[in-house]
C-alpha cells in the first residue's frame, strides 16, 4: 500500500472564500455524486471580540478531482444558539451518504474559561443534496459521559452490515504544564455503535495504541474497507510543542482491523511522508479517505493545520 | 394543605473556621439515620478576585427529636471539585442522595464556566462507603449530560427509587434569554429512569405544565410519595424579572404515575413572611418524613444565602 501525492488541490488564498472568511480550509471530507465530488471543510471568521469562529463550506470537483467546478456561496449549516455546544464553530464536519440521503455528523465546539474549549458531536440532515443542513435539535447526539469527561469530537460514521459505526475522539486529560501558557489536551480514538445513527452506545474504549507515549494525541479517524480488511487513517502528535516544533506536530497514522473492534496499528506500512519543502513539509493532518471511480483517495491538510488549504493523494495498491 | 413555619434551622454565617463555608446553604436534602437526620446542602467560600464563586456540598446532622439542635457539621466538603476541564471543576451543587444497600449514592450538579454564558451544568455521580461523610466519583465525567433536545444546563437533580426503578428528576435548559443584556437561564423540569442508577433513559418531555406566559424557569423537583400519590414540590421564577423582584416561589403538582402531573400551585399553603429571612422568597423545597410528621426544608432570601428553614405540614397531604 503506497500513497502517491497529487499535491495541494485547494489554496484558500486563491479561492473566492478569501473575500468572506479570514483563513483555513480544514478537515476536507468528501462525498461522491454521479457527476462531481463535493469536499466539505471548515474555514474561519472573526467575531466582534477578535476570536475566531469556524464555519462549514464546500468546493466541488470533477470526478477526476483535477478541476474545481463549483463553490458554496451560502451558509451550509448554522452555528448553535447562545449556550449550545456548537455556538463557536463546527469543525470538523463529516458527511454521510446513506440510502439516498445525506446526513452530517458535526464536531461542535464552544469556548470555556479554565480550558480553551469543549466539544460534542451533533447531527444534521440535508434536504437539498448536501447544499445546506438542518440540525435535528439544539443539543448534541454524543457528548461527555462518566468515563469520557470532555472533548467528544471528530466523528466519522460508516454503515457496515446495517449497523452504524461511529469512530470519534474523547478527551483524556488537560495537561497543566509550566512550559505552556494554556492547558493542553490529550485525546484518543474510540467508537460507538448504533442501529439508527442517532442513539449511540459508546464502547468506552481507546482502540488505537500509542506510539508516542501516554500523552499522544490521536485525532480524526477515517475508515475505508479494502478487499476484506478495514483500514483506519488518523492523525497523531505530541501533546506539547506541536504548534511550533516540526518533530512534535501532526503525522498521519494507520491501523487495520478485520472486525472494526480490534485494531492493529501499522503506521509504517501505509505512511505518507512529509515533503522536503512546500505545503505539507512540516505537518500532515486531518485525513479523509474515499473511493471514486474505483480509485481510493486521501484528502489531508498540511502545514499550520490547513491554514491555506488541503491536498490529495491516491492509493497505489 | 397548610404548612406551619417553624423557623430557620441553619445559618452558614455562624460557622467558624471553614473557609469553604462562608455563605449560602442551598438545595437541602435529607438522609435519615436512627438517631439523627443528615441534611446535605451546598455552600460557597468567598468569591475570587473576579467575583466568581465555586460551590461545595456539605452536611449538618440534626437531632431527630429536636430538629433545631445541630449535633454535627461536616469537617470538609463531602466531595472535592472536578479536575481541569471537567464538568464539575467549579462546583458540586446541589447534591441529592439515596441509600443503596450498604452504600450512599449521590447525584449532584457539576458546574463549569463558559465564555458566552456564565456556566454550564451536567449531573455527576459518586458513592460513599462511610455513611455519607465522603463521596468518590465513579469516573471523571457526568452520568447525565446534554442530548439533542436537552442542549445545556442539566442539573437540580433529585434521586428517588419507586418500585425498584431509579428516577432522576432534574432540569434541562430550554434557552438562554437575554434580560438587561445578561443571559438568564430558562429551565424546565424533566425526568429519566434507570434500572441500575448509572445508565439513564431520558423521558425527553417537560413534566410540569408552564405557567400562563410560558416564560417561567423551574427547578428543584422534589418528589415525595404519600397517601398513594406522588407529590412534587418545586421552585419557579420568571427570568425576565426575578433580579428586580427578588422573587422565587414554591410550586406543587401531583401524579399517580410519575409521568402525568397535575399542577396546583394554589394549594401549596406556604408563602413569604412579612419580614425576616424569608420575606422576599421561599424557594428550593425538600419534603421528608421524620417521626411520622411531614416537614419541608426551604430557602429564604437571596436563594439561601443566609441558610434554610423548616416548616411542618398541618393536617394531611392528599
């Protein structure tokens, strides 16, 4: 299994979004239509206090993913009302095509006082082929619980054998360290199961082994079935120093499973390396794998968490 | 029904040498022992430099034969505050307990601070193996949290067990309303059921019909079984005006099945006093039986800043 890089396919500062938003195109996630591929991502605005909010937009590509053919012009999904879990942003936004409908699982976040943020997972439905989404309610469908106390987020949902599987992350701790100004989070990948996509049973289990020690942060799982095996891609990093130090920043990891429950981590067999220079030379994060015209693609962000867009790779196998 | 006020039982300002117990004795709830009754309440140290409070839960023990006789005060809070970033980092208030075999189980409101609104709450769970003197959490997160139709402010929990099923009566935030440029919470009474006390199924409906203008907040749903009926005493107020009127009230409803409730606030039979510690509000009731008498603890002015008092039911509750 080897990823062949196609390169940066979306540059924020050369897009029409730069007139409406300030920066970023983070966590690209694709759904495939008959004639085009739609890639949702989260971008940013500033509020009156100067702090940022994250909003969902999309860009459409031809089926070869070689050309941009359309951009979202309007609001794709509203941010939450005052006090709601998604008041300050939706990032990431994970679409699901199932039985002819388009749903979205959202990572809503809100600002806290003693720590930067908290997050929970919301649910929305589209009635217009994925152009806009309406939430089913003001609250989340998956949030903190007895053994997963905070930072529930990064949902990715697939239906296998009529069961819904959600892979997501949960916070384990906030590290207070004299070397950093604000507490830094540690989160891990877990999963939940559902019969209807709405009512979820958490398995309360960390499913991916750490390779950087117990403070490894794991984020944004994405799953694809290739032949008879399930493959998960995700990103991981050190808990402290990841913003400024290249060696501590996000990399893309890989694990495989025969049953979606037990995962074997195997970063080396399927890794995608940092480029020598350019847009993904310091960091690679927020992967999304999808299939289009019998090819398997990987969307991901590069340096600075996707400040200036995202790139694409194709699987040779 | 008619309640006879007996007077104030506990005044936090009289307690010395406990930095964490300076003001407030809120959300009283009882645990009955052979010789005494243990009354849990929530209290606060002085505010921090930004004027913000944390809240702790503690107890006083009252002589069963003379409820005005305080025989013991908890040496320290019954549960510590939650860890960094947790739902209960800034408060454990209120607390409601139930005896379960040899243990005491507690359900409490955990408080965290937010940016756009002052706080958010969810319900935590802890156990005691020393008769309710100290409690330990089962995990760092909440046992009842937000959901699609209960987006925030899950709290004010009361734990009960009827016919071997656990019932949690609690409130959920419906929205934050802006009054004089400040967000005020609009809360409604809700219910969840459980067979094990840990895994809860939400009923997902308001239990108590709103007052006429639908702008009321409800809290403290205290359910009491007596004479083949379930009686609920609760607290209600108007977010639009309570800062000015300083008023909160006690409401009443009854039910035969715990699901359908008939509201009869006019039957409550207790009101504010003309002067003194409960002249502005009576709020956050808790009803219990001791020595075959039915009593109510309730808070007075400034939501229990100066403690809680006692009333005794005259006649029958039916």
